[in-house]
C-alpha cells in the first residue's frame, strides 16, 4: 500500500441475521494482514450525512426479495460523500435454487432479472458521483443462513481487487 500512511476503509452493512457481519469480519482480517485499518458499522448506528473520512467505503446489504434491505437503501440515499469517492459492494444474497417442477437451475440472465441488490445499490451511489472499485456477492443458502460453502474465497476476490486498486 502507500508508504508511511495507514489506509482506512469504512465498512457499512445492513446485516439482519449475522451473515453480513461474518463477511465483514473476514474482509477486515484480510485487510489487516496488509496493514489496512477497517472499521465496521451497522447502517442503523451510523449517520449517512457525517461519515468518517476514508480511502474507500464498502457498502453491504443482504438481499430482501431481490433488493437491498430498506435500511440500507435509505442510508445510501441520504449519503453525503464528495463526487469521485471510491466505493465497493459486498452483498449477501439468496442462493439460486432449482425450479420445483423441472429441477433446472436458473441461468445467469434469469437470476439477474430477480436479483437486483447490487444494481440498485450501484444506481443510488453512481447517481451521487461515487466511483465503484469492485463488487462481489456471497450466497446465503437458507433464509437466515448459513453462507455458501467456500464463501471466504469470494471475500478474497473482492480483497484482491481492492488491493490492486489501492496500489494504483
């Protein structure tokens, strides 16, 4: 990372059942190994108009009927960050399931039609002039969890993309 200066990432999540917190803690652990400070906050405990300064902001939401949770959408809409601020998304979304009648798994196109968590979040943030660095999703296999098998690798993919961006 940049020499002589500790980089800071502010991570805001809307976790309801703890899956988003697990993902955030894994991300914090990986970034800590690189000497980057990550501060994790629930959107319900943060003021979107007075966020701490950071090199990068990460926003996370579970999927609720294919969209971000209401508390996260409201938080993002009230967000007050300067245009050009960098952000990343790391969401927890319901895992695709086979069709009950045919047993066929949905295609990527079919999934995109009903799973709009990240597109909705990007739409709000990019309308404010923020710049996306990376995004990733982790599937939740049941209504309240658990996370998909091997979810840590998806967090590592986001971690690598952010490290690459922070290094220029």
